[in-house]
């Protein structure tokens, strides 16, 4: 069962997906889809409200950036990495394993 359709995603526009009591920040970059924990490890802000640039999501609150491929914090003030969720694409169906 898919969580959403690839064709409905806007490139470089993250959105929040809530599933199993957790929230993921999901984004499409090219033909790839990435999912990381939605909460910034520095400020408890929702990352799905941030901006995507070159595989990085920027927290809108204090500007911390995270690599959406690995979850690594790449700029301060964040120092802790995000949890990364597996993504499966089958045709137009996308499923995030949270």
C-alpha cells in the first residue's frame, strides 16, 4: 500500500508525513525521494516547513541544515543527526517505512 503518488510530489518541496505516531519530512529531488525525521534535532521545529537546496533541508527556525540522504547535521547550530527512513518507489506509488 502506498503512502502517496510520486506524480503528485513537487520537486524540492518537502512535506510532512505522519505514520505510526511519528512524523517524517519527505522530499523529492529529481527522480529520488528521501525521508528523514521531521523534527530538527536542535530546536524541535518542523523541517517540512524548511527549504531544500542540494540534498540539504534547512530548518526555518535557526538555519541548521541536514543532508536528506544521510540525516547528518551539516551546519550549526544542530549537531545531532536525524533518523532516516527507507523509501520504496514502485511505479507511481511511494511508501515510506516509518
